[in-house]
């Protein structure tokens, strides 16, 4: 007789997630988020949008980078806020980081709906009904269409490209999600394609792919500032302002750079950044204290290392995270000399639960720690997702952990 996990894997594979479970683990469990918690998070996301889109904030962020680039109007399609919900204080949820290049929205829609359909009456009584996948795919297409029309004054004639590095397109864990995204956008009438940045050419202000002009780029590159020469065509066309690219160096510099967590979490220069007193109260309550690692703070940070997490300002997917045991003044000085910026953030515990091992009859139950990802567009929530990690302080999504079905609770 098939287990729930086996049925979940079969259904997700049938829906297009071919790498489940070998390269993309999905937990055979779910989490339900209380409505009161979500109401607070929804209000916080709207606050985040107000603060980070103000000219004072944006201009200060660009000055800090020494970047003369103009203010941009592009809005990202895959904005995701990552939260930890302390187990003993559900109202004390904390924003760990923000991503304007977050992978997983379409996968999360498949996971949430498939697990719900397999869950039976008890789950359906506990959580809100998740959207069907086709509805979420249409929602994404409508977001892209809205932003393209706002940027161009109407729907452009050029192609739409989903751009990622060649290795990710060939064998990345989210390659199937990019294929699903392309299919959904093509169904909505876009001339949609997948391309590596080196396949692009810039002819004056025009961005070209296979001889055709490109109007919209859904950018999946993790070279956030387009520094690599392989992104030169994309960089030049974006700077010329003729192609819609999201995310881009401007959106990253003003929203996603982890260095921004420092002024969000602490009242360092609120007046200059346009942060109002009532906004400061909410920001300090829900963004853990964060420091950009500087020479002047090394003694303090090293002495508090057990309560801090150290991570690269431009990292992603948990890459570059440093264990506290290996952090001291000498290690921090090495990081400063090396160049890439690091931030130190107050550690926030995640809720712990126990999942059955992949083969429950043969393996012991395994503890995991869960987080919450909230997807939103223009300040309005789209979907919830989460990850169940086998380690409390880093991303370890091996079975029985992995991405976990996540829903608003009923009532």
C-alpha cells in the first residue's frame, strides 16, 4: 500500500517537479500559520514596501554603494520575505531577510495544493484552501503583464526572457520551475524563452536574443550587480532603459542587500532615511539587530558571537554562513581584508518538530526546524511556503526535511 509520501512524490513528479525527491526534497508534513500572526506579517510587508520605495531611502542606499544609477520603477515579480517564528512567542516573528529573486513560488503552489488534496478531512478542516496551480500560474502572468504595461505604456511586442546562468538552466534545482514559468507565460500570449546571459546581445539600446528584440527579462541571475562580463549585454540594455529587467542592481541595492538590515533593525539614521517614529517601533520589534561587520565593531561582535549569525551580505541559499564557534576577531579581520561584506545578525530560534524518517520502520524520527516564506507583490500576500531544515541554524533540506506545505490556519 502506498504511503502518503510516495503518493506526494508521484503527484509532484507528474506535475513537473522531476527532481523530487532525489535532488529536491519535500517533507511529508505541513505547517499552519495563525491568522493573527499573518495579519501582523501582512502589515509589516506593507510597511517594508513603504520604507524601501521612498526616494530618501533609495537615494541613501545608492550613495552607500557609490552608484550613480538613476532611480528605477521596475517592480519584482518574486519578492519573498523569510521569517522565523519563535516557538514560545508566536507574536515575536522576525524578518531574517528579504529576497527579490526568490525561487520557489510555483513549486510552493504545487506542494501546497498537492499535499492538501492528499491530506483528507482533518487537514481541510485545519487550513484554508490553497489555490490550484493553474490559478497561481495565471496570477504570475497577470503580474508580469501589469508591470510590463506600466513600464512601456502598453504591452510591448518584444520577447520575454527568463535569464539564468547556463549551469542552473541545465541542472539547477529550480530548472523545472523555470520551465513551468515559461509555459505559463507562453500560455498568456508572451513569446517566452529561457536563456543564459551569454546568449544575449546589445545592439545600441536594444537587447537581442536569437535575432529578436527582448522587451522583458525575468532575471534569475545571482550576480546581483551584473558585474560578470557575461552579463554585459543585459547590463548595458538595462542601463539604457529600453528593457524591463527585474530584479536588477537597483532593486537589489535598495531592497535585498543584507546590509540594509542594519538600518532597518536599528535607529541609526531614521530621519535621513525617511523612517517615521511609528514605523521604527515596528521595524525594531520584528527585524533582529543586525550589524555590518566593520573594524570598529569587531571586539563587540566577537564577544557576542554565540548570540549572532554571520553571513555574507550578498549571499543566497545559506551559502557562506559562518559557524559561531569559528568566529573571532582574527577571523573577522580576515573577512574585512578579503573584501566581501559580512553582516552579523542576532540569532532567532525556529520552531522544532519531529518528522518520521524516510523509511519509518528502519530509521528513527528526525527533528527539523521550520521557517516561513511569504510571497507578496506590491505589498499584497500571494502565497506561503516554508522549509524544514535538519539543522537549527543553517539550511539542510535532506529527507525527511525539505520544502514543507504551508497554509493560513482556519479560524
